[in-house]
C-alpha cells in the first residue's frame, strides 16, 4: 500500500465513479482501476462494487475510508 493508492481510494470513494475520479487525479481510468485492484488484493477484500454505472462501497470500504479520512 502506498500514498498514491490511498489518495486514489479517497477520491474514488468520494466521487463514486472511476472516470470522474481519474479526471480529478489527472490519471487514466485504467491506471486508477489497476491501483484500486492492487489495493484490494493487498487488503484481501473488495472495496467497491459496480452497480448500474454507480460504485457502491462495501462495509469494509466504509471503515477503511473513515480510518483514512481521520489520518
């Protein structure tokens, strides 16, 4: 886990949309997807679920986001 992944996670959780989050971060959508996939693999859990073009957070994601936001 690195600071870029945490920043990507934070913006994606706020935006709930990969393309908008990638634009805000000035990176490509595939780069963001790859970074989030690596973070999910490292944590051993899915952080987001795509439902009808909207990202929905998992319970674990909510806890992780609250922890990150308070750092």
